[in-house]
C-alpha cells in the first residue's frame, strides 16, 4: 500500500493516547501546562482540554489538599 507505519490511523491514535497519558503524569509531577505541552508536542489548548476531561472523569478539581 505504500504507507509508512507512522502514517496509519492506529499508530496515530496510539501515539495520541500515549501523549495524553503523559500529560496527566507530568502535570501530577508539578510541571506547568506550557511545559507539558512543549514536552509532549501538543498545544496548550489540547493539554488544557485534557486536564478538564481528566478532572471531569475523576471527580477531581484544581484545589490542592
């Protein structure tokens, strides 16, 4: 078919899922949203959206305990 593995949909989906998991991990380590975005090659908006999604699904908020 002439496709490179990196061009396949499944590869791209897995790469994105991996980046999103790294976002949660890096943020929990205290990195800023802009540092995380730069580290995982996502936009600040994408990282912020993932933070909101994570908090919504886990019932967490941004208050520290």
